[in-house]
């Protein structure tokens, strides 16, 4: 188990992380979510031991950061860290030289991630998706207990995303603990079982995804609305003081039955392309929780 205990990270006058406490169970797949600037990458860097928290602690089992637990972690945080003038084979050989003898062979790792045919090319010549695959290889070949990825689906095509999703579930079934940060919320919902949600450096949620979504729907009936007049419909809802969640593609109306939503929309001369009663998805619950947090008053600390 990974335990974050009141982790705070401050850079001069900027509070990047504020009092983060969470528990991540062994063998779980945890999605670290939040908008840009929420503190996700900073938190991953603290967990991996790349930077120290200003206060608070991170522990894995009985070990704390600084006690040498980093060899138990395999992490790939950004493609910019790869040595661009090296070949994939040379880079993985360097990783293998620093790894215990039981690690995956370099050629096997390259074959596993689909880079065997370009093993001799300079990394500079790789696409972003190929760099992501190489970074994934650098993690899994060391056979760590904990795998950490920051935006791993960036640059991957749909086939690559499906491959990576299968990789995560396979390693989780082996008892590996996995943490992924991602903006691809729909893909996360198909893979992860737990969510850690940050906004402006603060923890909004740390709980199973099923519970997170059920809390979002606890306000009563929820209706999915799609329309070419989305902005106008949301204006009507706001004036009527009806609770709703606005996502980039649609609106979720809360507390009204579908027929009541339709009656309100049509009474204003507006049109609908979809009107569906439903429970909230992870993406919708995500936007709802962020919206609630943005409206909450902030303390001065």
C-alpha cells in the first residue's frame, strides 16, 4: 500500500500541493485526475522520490521516502526525458545495466512494445507514440512492484491505447500497483478502479470510481441532453435555478425527469437532439466535482 500523509509541496510563494492524504491499495489501478495545473505531475514526482515534499510523507509498506524504496517503483513521466541521440536498444541496455539480473531482456522488451523493427534508430526519429512505447518498455523490463505513468496514452493510436489498457489489467492481475495520470477520462473509466482527484493542488476525492460516480448521481434523476443550442439551454437552466453539469459535448440536468426537461426546453422555443435518463459517467462526475469546487470559497492558506 502507498500512503500519502498530509503531503504539501511549496515553491516559493506557490503552493503546488496542499495537505494531500490518500491510500492506494496494492494491486489496484488508480487514476490520478485533475485539470492542467492541478498538481498531478508534482504529486507523481513526490511519490517516485524525484522531489521531496515540503511537509508530510509518502510511505510504501513500512518504508518511507528516502529509505530506499525507489527501486520498487518503475516510472515514466515524460517523453522529454529520453536521450534523443541514443537508439532504443542502447537506452534499454543502459536501463538493464542498473537493474537486477531478473529483469526482462532488452530484445524481449523491444519486441513486447512493438519497437523491435526500429531498435537501431535514434530516439529523435521516433514519433510521440513510439517514445511512449519506449518509456513503457523502460518501466516494465525492470519488473517493479509499482508502475507509474504520466499521460501514457499521449501519442498512442486507438490500437496502442487498447494494447496499453490490456497491459495495465494484466499487470494488475499479477498484484502490481499502478498509478496513471490522464486527460483521457473515458479510457480511464474502462481500466482503473480507484480515483485520486486534484484541483488547484488540493485533494477533492480519493475513493473507488463506482462510489465517486454514485455520489455524483445522488442528487436525484439525471438526464443527458444534447442540442445544437447547448449554451442557450444551459442559460435557461441557470435562470430557472436548475442544477446541471456542463461537459464539452453535452449537458447533464439533475433533479428533473426527462419529460420535465423537454417541457422546459420546448417552452423556450429550443430544440433537442438527445434526451436520455441515466446515471453519471466518470467524466460527468469529474466535471460536477470540479464545478462544485470552483464555486467553493477558498481559505487564505
